[in-house]
C-alpha cells in the first residue's frame, strides 16, 4: 500500500524545511528594517557631527591702523561655518580642517575681511577694512 504524497516521510521533510525557511525570513524582515533605520540614523549623526572648531569663541579685536575701536565679540562656529549677528553686522566664512579661517563681516556698506587660524582652544589672525585694520585673538568658551 502506498502512502499519499502528503504522508510520505521525504515529502513532509521538504515541506517542513520550506515552512521553516519562510518563518525564518519572516523573522528577519523586521530586523532588516531596524538595521536599515539604524544605519540611516547613524549616517545622519555623522553628517551633523560637530567639527573640531564648533562652539562659541570669544574674540578680542585690536585696532592697529586707523580709528576703529577695540572690542570683544562672541562668534559662533557651527559645522566649520562662522556665524555672527551683532552690532548690526553679519558674517560669513569658513574654517578648513587644518584650522585656517577666512571670513568677512558686513556692516551696512563696510566690509571687514578676516583671516587667521584656530588650534585647539585658541585662535589668532588679522583683519582689515577700508578704514582700519588690526589683529585678533580668540579663545573657545
């Protein structure tokens, strides 16, 4: 007497393997989605990671040529970009990976060009405009 196909031992084993494989794949689907989301979140974290120079810098400005007053201002660095909004002035500029800084500050029709370097917690450089020029030093914090 012959057993029906569904009752034969070899056939049942193949069906169980196939079912086991399907169930295993079903388990991995949510895990692969979680893995993809985790990888995506990690990539966003790297893209928005702080750079070595990010933070608030206290900058002392000294006039050495002309009649511009000395002052101390707070400059924000975010993702190696220079930001400032004070005394009616705005800034744009950047710091490269080595700490070299180039920026310009605009107040009405006056433009101040700044160059220098940041290293660790300190910075230094020079600045110039049509009316005066000088040097600057900076400290993070």
